[in-house]
């Protein structure tokens, strides 16, 4: 969701949808995605974290796990439970209490899923190092997935891969200084910490 808190609320005039319309659209996109992937696999995960735009408000600090994106994912999870025959193999995962990211297994690889506003642009590997220093579960990740920077990128070390997904709307003009990023989402395969078949869809 674009939300209404970013840049002190100054984006509200340029945002085409109201907050309830944004949440409805996000929820329906989640549901549509699950409906398309559910028949294709024995196990499907919908992993959702909140971004800086998903904060409900900023005049009082709220928890990083409590926001518009995770609430819509939880709503989808509730709906999926109504049809266990079709969706019993689908799991919706959101961060634990008071945490703005999650480290989860995907097949035989370990992923940390974050929006990416937790660090400055280009500092994702430093964020992982600081998390490891503080003994969080991020230390175990082989992949860090995020999208805050709005532009597709991949960076690696010997045993970690950081993947930034682009925005479907091309990113904001404010962020890109007038140049739009490539639109779309990333598709890729992971196996034992290795990345392959990376495509922009």
C-alpha cells in the first residue's frame, strides 16, 4: 500500500486510491496470487512483511509487525481456512510480534524477508552483519529478499545473496529522480543456498 504516512502525508494528494481501496486491492492481489499458484504445487507460502508505507500511523509508534500489509495477509489466511480442500497446503507467514522481518525456510534454503527500509540504500550486507553480531536469526540466512529500493538488483558474498525486487509501478519519481525503474517481479529458483533461473516477469 502507498499508505498515508510517508513523507509526512504529502503523497496523499497524488495517491489515486483511498486507504480502504488500497487495502482491498492488496488483499485481492494476495488472494489472486494464491489462487493461481495453489494448483501448481504441493506447498505454497505467502510471506508478507510491512514496509514503511504500511505503517498505520506515525503520531504514535506502532509495532513493526502491525501494519496494513500483514493485516491483509492475515485476512487472506482467514479466508483460505474456509476452503481447506483447495488451500490446505497454503501457508501465510508474517513476522513474529514486534519484528519487522522474518527468517524462514523455503525448501532447503533459509530466507530472510524484509521490506528493506531497515537499512540505507546499498547497506543490506552491513545490516546482516549487525544482525549476526546481535545473534538474531538473520545470521542463518542464505538469501535476503527485499524491495524498498524499488529497483531490481542482486549482490552476493561467498555464502549470501541479497535480492531486491523492482516495483510493479516502476517506482516513484521522487525516489528515482525522474527515471523509472524496470517494472515487474522477480522469479527465481533456490537450492541449498544457490540461486538460478532469475527472470524479471
